[in-house]
């Protein structure tokens, strides 16, 4: 006679799938935290198709890392290094566990808020992902810090993921080079104006 199973007290885990690159198809557990959502597979595929000829050897910053989906995908596809910025201890620890599972050593997880990290970092990077929790409306503040502090390299890219209805006031310093809407999402690649060929 089999014993009835007791309810498990373990948190329910969702999964993140790496879409492309050397870790393509790998599935990683992510914590079930309210509001935590990985960028959908189709959106990541579009983004990294845009970046495919530029990504090799890039130094990347995943500003609102969450599940780490964007930064992990970048590392899988050839980025040289990624700084993951995530204030939630549970989410940050999950990203670190994913990096360990994938044996990715060229990365660091910073357990601070994005604005705090951006004010402290001194070296510009080649690609910055800006995908904050939508309810917090942090896009404008983040863009202003990056621009004021010169945190993007001359030929670098900003990736912006927003609700389709979100209005951003991009300064003349930036120009959108790729733009797509999918469902309720809008994604953009932005570059410094003087360095666009």
C-alpha cells in the first residue's frame, strides 16, 4: 500500500530556456517571485538576431536582471563578460546558480538597485539591457544616468523593453536603430547618434 504524498513546502520553480548559442536548449530553474518574468523566447530571438554580428567579445550589463534571461543569452552567444544587476537576493542567487550550472565564469552578480550600481560603475560597456519591472517606470531615470555618466562605449547599444504604450523621451544624444512591437511589448536598440553609420 503506497503512502499518500505530503504537500511539498518547496517553492514552485518555473524554467528559463536558453534560445541560442553554446547553451542552446538548456533549461534553468527560476524562482516563482511575483512580477519576475523572463523576456519571452521570441523577443530574445529577435533581439539577438539584431545583435548577431556585434555580440562577440562585448562587455554587457543586464541592468534589471530578474531571471538573468538577457545576460545569460548574451553569454551563450559569445559576449565576453556580463554584469548582472539585481537587488532581490532570491533572484540574484538564482542567477548565480544558473551561471554555476552553465560554468560561466566571465560574469558577476551585483545585489544592488540599478541606479545605485550605475552611479558607482566607472568603465563604459558595449551593451546595456534596460528592462525594469514595468510598474516601477524606471526607463527615463536609467537613460539619464547612463547618458550623464557616459556608460556606453562609442559603438555600444542600449536595449529597451517597454509596454507598447510607454512613451520615452529620448534625448537627441540617442537614435533608435531597431524597433519592433510584439503583442503588448515594444523592443528597441538605441545607439549614440554620432556613431551611427
